[in-house]
């Protein structure tokens, strides 16, 4: 067996394990959690505290019928609160030991968010083609998150492309295909815990960690949209046609 074939087979096997839900859960150790959060911040991802799973309503917030339990920031000021400051993140992590964390997109990075099976297919093709792929996170609620450079920060305010033109962080069900998280949006950053579905705890974990440089989003977009197109109508994927158009 050639080294190249062995590397490819091993990579595809590891990705397949993630797809089948056998990936390891994030370590419960507080030191590991803090180290992972600091690594994300060190890579330039601005962080802010988020809600966490709670037994009574599924979410630690006091909102009855919370539409995104354990997936949203705890403060309405999350965009200005988000930071990469090591000291602040350490204080948050230690004073809020159960909290998840979100990373605000559109500042330094964007996130291309796709159904898990489509993302698995695209990731395999990207790696086999030698395309630079940055950090990638997998969520047990069936999504794969590709972290990229932001689409840009133009000087003129009216030149911004806000995320609300494509989707809103709390309306995932209305955008079941590819979602482009940019200015005004956020995603959970690993390690994060999600409410269980009866089969045990769920989580958001790194497939490729934040040590990988952020790529240009356009280098990934064609692979991701093509993979989503092939998975339209797959009930297991919840894929759809609500892909954002781009200028």
C-alpha cells in the first residue's frame, strides 16, 4: 500500500467515524475545556459566553420554549462583548463552568454551515484535491461547520452584507441547506454541550482544530454547494434549497 493511499484511507476513515456519530465527546476536564477555548481565541475567534443544557427546559436561560436551547449567547450585547482577550476568557470559563461559548462571525472569520453528510462528502473531496481547509467543527444535531476568513470588512457601512440577508442564528430550520454565517451571526465554538435527545448527551467538537489557518470562503463554496445539491431530499440530511446568492 502506498503512503498516499494509506493517508487518504485513514483520513476518510476518520471522517466517516465522525459522520456515523462515533467521534469522542469533548473532555469534561475543566482544564481541557479552558485550553480549547483559549486555543480558539488565540486563532483569532472572538468568544462570548452562551447558554448551556439544563434539565427542566433544555436550556439554562429563562425563556419558555427557547427555540435554540444551549445554542445562544447569554447577553444581548454579545457582538460587543465577544473578545479574544485571554484573561477575560479565563475569567468567564472559571466563573461559568457549565457555559457554552459562541464565536461572533463577520469580524475575523465566517462560518459555512452545512448538513453533516453533505459536509462529510465535501470535506473528503477538498482534502483529496489538496485544497487548504481551515478549522472544521461537527455538531451532533447534524451540521458541519467550516471556519473561513470573513468575506471582508469594507470601509463604508452600507457595503456590509449582514447575515440577516441569508439567515438568522435562531432560524436554522428555515435554512436547512448551506448557511453562511457572517456579520450579525454566531455559532457555538467547541467544546460545547447540546441538550440530549434520549440517547445521551450531544456535543459540538472539532474535526480539524483552530490551529489550521482560515481559508478564503470562496475556495470552499463550490465544493459545499455541489455536495448540498447532491443531498437534496435526503431526510437524514434535512438538506434544502435555501442557499444564499452572492454578489
